[in-house]
C-alpha cells in the first residue's frame, strides 16, 4: 500500500505531456503502473490530496454521488482497484 501511495504522489507531482499543470483541469485520469498491473486513477479538483479507494467489487464511480457533498478545496484521487473499472486485471 505504501508503494502505491508513493506512486500516486509521484503521478500527481509529475509534469509530463499527459499530466496537468497548475491549475489542473476539473478531472483527469492516469494509469499508475504497479506489480499487479496498471491501476486507473481519476483525479478531481485541486488542493490537498484525499485518496478515495472503494471497497471490494466496485470501481471509482462508486464515489460519484458522494463527491458533491465532500468539502471543496481538495484534490480527490479515485482509484479503480486491480481488475475493476479501467484497471488491468
């Protein structure tokens, strides 16, 4: 888990052609390589980072109805677990 969080941190701080520059767009996606395969990650808004990882057998869209009710001023990182959503099996 620590390695994945580190990879997310590197992904969020990277400045490549597919990474946002300040200010980031409202929503962007990335594939973070792990030993389990690439994990699909959606990043929404900007600010302090909050990682939202859903429970078993669902993907990051589980959070879509809750997002409007969460505090503003945060960057929400929504992860599709291995084999779920757009992540590799």
